[in-house]
C-alpha cells in the first residue's frame, strides 16, 4: 500500500477574486471559498485520513479544519508550507506590478524558479523549505493517507519537483484552482505517482467568479 497525500489548495479569498498577489498576506476564506471547501469536505468524508497538515495562514488552516472535522482530526501547522512571499508585490494586482516594476516582473515571468521580487522569494527558496516537509510527512505516515493543505504556488512547485518536471514552467504549465484536490501516491519519499490533479468536480455546481485575467500573463495572450 502506498502512502497517499491529498494535496489541497485553500479555498477562495477576496484577494483571489481580485486577482492580487497574496502570498504572505494573511486573509481568511471568503464565503465562496467556504462553500468550495465544504463541498470538498463532503467529498472526502468517507475517505480515511490519518493526519492533517496545513500552512499556518488563516485561509489554509480554515480549509484544513473544515475538511478534518468529520474525521475527528485537528490540523497541525507547518510554517514551511506557506505560500511564496511576493515581497513588494504583495496585495497588488498584476496590472499594478507590470506598471510599477516592469523590468522585475518581466524577468520573473521568464524564470520564476530563480528570480524573486524585491523582498520576496524565488521558487527555489520555496522548494528548499517545503520539499523537506513533504518528505518528512511521507516518512512519518508510511502506508497511510494524509491531507496537506497549502497554496497555489507552493503546490505547483511541489508537484513539479516530485514528478521530475522542469519547475521553471510551473506557473504556465500547471494550474491550481481554489479548493482543488490533487492526489499523490508515494512508493518511497522520492518516488511519487500523480493520481488526481487540480480536481474541482466537487463544486462544479457552485457558480464561479469568472476572471478575465490571471496572475500569469501567458494565459491572457490572444488566442488562449
């Protein structure tokens, strides 16, 4: 029996709806986000969970607690599962960042793995703290099933690294919707298999807020 990790992104927040950079900014779930997460909790109600871990941010802890409650579990926080710190971009929209820090933004768009906003983190720095946590969780819960609640950027970087993808393209090639479910099975701490990715079928009936632009400008180009 492999070790199974239910890797979940937190539900939507008001900053999600406004398409703002919100890595180290601590905000709660929005009402929409709570509906999304409640739907996921219902979906996972009959699955066996042996432990629950979460980033210490309010939005991830609340997400983890909603899912964990039917299982009689209390989330354990792991600071190194937190989201990328976007430094001086925090709380700003992409339009604002492109206008004020165009050269910095262009360089980051080309290589978000090694380039960081001023005062923020690169993808490599996020992996350096988050990947050891994931490996430790897999080791400590061998042949068990564990819920891990983290963030859009952190989750995508973890999946890229664990599956051996080029993480430089994590922002353009992988997506993570609010309250999305990703499932990874581990034969060992370094051998992972992706079973489910970015699944939001549990809240397909919830009317989404449609955004015309995303924080990655790649998918806002004509024809996308």
